[in-house]
């Protein structure tokens, strides 16, 4: 599969809606938390594959503003997986020159989580290889609303699309070229609503914990077969 990939036409930014952890566990008669644990392993593998391929930005949707409504034990399990991930994997990210960033509302995050993510960002801020972005306490509508409130506070009376981008959580990150969603659902689910305007969408029925190198390369290969017109006519 690797040999089929055109290194000159790689998506610069790949975003992923990691879906299907719960179903993966249920299929095995296990509690949902086991699915998230396997999901975290799939994240780890995906970072390596993306970095080896030469992808510049990889974003994963780890926890939405709506996910707080899940059972308390599940929320706590996902949060501790994230904390464990940051605490144990940051040295490896540094070794591989990967910058860690978080995207989402920070004001209502528990102190311990906030401290952990800020430390993760601080320790990897000098890395200038791939950027790995974790969307945490994130929703696209919340991001747009927060941007509008920042604009109001800045006193601006008029704004262009280009200016608007500067009020999003990560203004310097280019918009995703490719969005992958696993588990067969074909929805955006309030993810990066502004940034996905021209993103190529790829859906696979594979559940997130089973997402592997072959699946990732299939998505890239599919992306490379598409013609991106950005609303224009492309002459042949
Ligand atoms: C979606 O599956 C998965 C989530 C909402 C949580 C994703 C979180 C992790 C993989 C934890 C680790 C993250 C990092 C960045 C290390 P679901 O529970 O909605 O599955 P279902 O639709 O089958 O119920």
C-alpha cells in the first residue's frame, strides 16, 4: 500500500473523528472503558504512521462539549486515559519532534486536566516536526461562539473571513485537507465546523480501536484520487 501513496500529494492536515470505541467493547462483552483504552492505543499507532508518512498536522476528536453527559465513570475513564497519555507519552513526542496542542474550551476544565495539558504543550513547544492536536472539551459551535465573543470584546465593528480565522482556537493551523470518521457513521458531529468547509470527507465502517496502518493508507490513497476544486472550475 505504501508504494501506492504519492508523497507529493499528501494531505497537510488530517483530522479524525475517532468513533466506535463503545461498540468495539460491546462486541466483545467488555465495559465501554476497554474500548477507550484500545482507542488510546490506536491513537498512539496513528501518530507514528502520520509522522512517518510526513503529515504535518494530525487532529483527533477526543472529547466533545456534549460528552460530559456520558455516565460519570466513563467521563472519568476518558479523562484519566488522557492524563495518563500526556504524562507517559510526552517524552516520546519530544524524541520524535512532535508538538502537542489542545483545542477546545479551557475555562471549565478540571484544574488537574488543565495543568496536565498546559504542561504537555509547554514541554513540546520547541518541537517543529508534526503537530498533534487533541480536541478536548471541543465543539465547532462553541468555537465559533467563542470567536464571536472575542470579536465583540475586541470592539471590532466589521470583520472579514480572514480576520475571523484569527479568533478561532488555533489560528495558525491550516484547515484539514482530509477528515476521517470511523465506525460507519456519516456525520460531522459539531467538529471543526468553520475549518471543514472544503475538507475531503472519508468514512470507514472500521471501529476506531481497529484503525491501523492499512486503514490509514487506504484513506490517504482515496484522498489522492479526488480532484479538489474549492468551488472553481479546473481545466484539464
Ligand atoms: C468515540 O467512541 C470515542 C470517544 C468519545 C473517546 C475517544 C477517546 C480516546 C480514544 C481516549 C484517548 C485519547 C487520546 C488522545 C490519547 P464512542 O464511545 O462514541 O463509541 P460508540 O459510538 O461505539 O459508543
